[in-house]
C-alpha cells in the first residue's frame, strides 16, 4: 500500500510541477484553469495513463 501512495505522490508532484511551470498566477481562477488544462492533457494521453498502471510498484499492489 505504501508503494501505491508513493506513486500517487509522484503523479501529484508531476501535476504541481507542470502547473507551476506556467507563468505565476495570483488569481484562483487562473490556477484552476491551469489545473483543468493539465488534467485534460492527461485524459488525451492514454499511453501515459497506462504507464502509471504498469509501474512495478503499482502492478504488485493489484
């Protein structure tokens, strides 16, 4: 179970990194827009999502 949490934390870190890579925003709406944009990008890349579930630590959890 710890490995699964580590993988989820890694994914969360990737999302935060990509959101913060954009120009800094002080408005809550801009941050929400950046987050939604990144999550939509993930939805449009099924190969990347499949790789998350093929990760050895997550694969062993199932």
